[in-house]
C-alpha cells in the first residue's frame, strides 16, 4: 500500500520548493496589498462603502479562506486596528524579499574594497558568503516568514469581519 505524503508537512523538499509555489506569492501579494487597501477602506467605510466585503474578498482571493459575514460588519474596525499589523507585515515582506536579489548580486554593490566584507578578504569568499546566507538563505526563509505574518493577519480578519 502506497502512502501519499502530506503536502502541508515540513520536509526538506517543501523548504526548497516553497519559494516557487503560487501559495507563497499569493500570500506575499496579500501582505503587500492589505496595507493600501486597509488604509483606503478607512475613509470609504466612513462614507458608507461596503469595505468589509472588499476586505473579505481580498482574504478569499489571496489567502483562499472564506469569511462569512454581513456586508458592513466590521469593515471600519478591521481597517483601523489591522493598519499597524499590515504596515509591519508589508515592511518585513518587502525588506525580506529585497535581501534575496541584493545579496545574490552582491558584487554589483560591493565597490572596490571587499577585504572587510563578511566572507572576505577574497572576492570569491565574500560573494559566496552573501549569496549563500543572504541570497539563498533568505530565499528559503521568506516564504515561512510571510506564511506566519499572513496567518496573524488572517486571524485578525476573522475576528473583525465575521
């Protein structure tokens, strides 16, 4: 009898595969889009727009989670109280993903003096250090960081929008 591996379990293959899945990039998009949408929803909710429905739609589209609720329930409180979390999430997500190409392309920003760089004093050692730890390391780490941050965002959305 053949057993099918659980796709949600953490194995070495899932660690390597995670940066290249659509789930990772949908969660990354949610982490970045939730801040401007949430900020736009504050004045729009005061004008009577159905912002809770829009926010639930964003959660459904990017996080594949259905949140049941009425059209107007919780839109303004969610937008107000989730704004700091959305700001922190967007900052960490942007910075973390920016570290990957920044370190893979380390020679482009290194300048002439790499003797004091991490991994130096040789050029090859400094580049290898930055590429492996900063580039590939963050490439493998960021999907899990984004997953954790968006899980917190989802919990806040469920508590206010349902």
